């Protein structure tokens, strides 16, 4: 799945949620997905929380094949910034 397809999946979940924080999925050289002001973008920018992971793990995360808490504990996701924003991720993805 491409970053664009993942962003579209996230956007569908965002439209059904009350998530209002700013969050960045940083996939290194593959790019970023930003969520800010109820908008999803592939443009980089500042965010309250940054989640660093591979594109493969991001795809698993948005498709429900990877539990966010387990992924953090296993080192598949690195959290930077405000961890309380990352805790809201489950609600966003369940949308």
C-alpha cells in the first residue's frame, strides 16, 4: 500500500472521529503523513506528536493488523512529542 492510499484510509477514519490534535506519521525516506486541523496531508510540518515507523508497519497499523501499544513496546513505533496524542490513535483508526 502506498503512502497516498494509507493517507486516504486515515482520512476516512478521521472524518468519523473527533480527533482534533496534530499528529505526524514519519516513515523516513518514504515520506510523512500529517494530520492537522482535521486534514490529512503528505506535506511535512510541525505536530504535537510524531510516530516514526516503516511504511509496512503503518499499513499494518491502519488496517488493524498491528496493535499500537504492542508496536511501541516492541520498538516498531517510536513516539516523539506529546504521548497523550498517540494514546488517541486507537479512536482515530477505529473511526
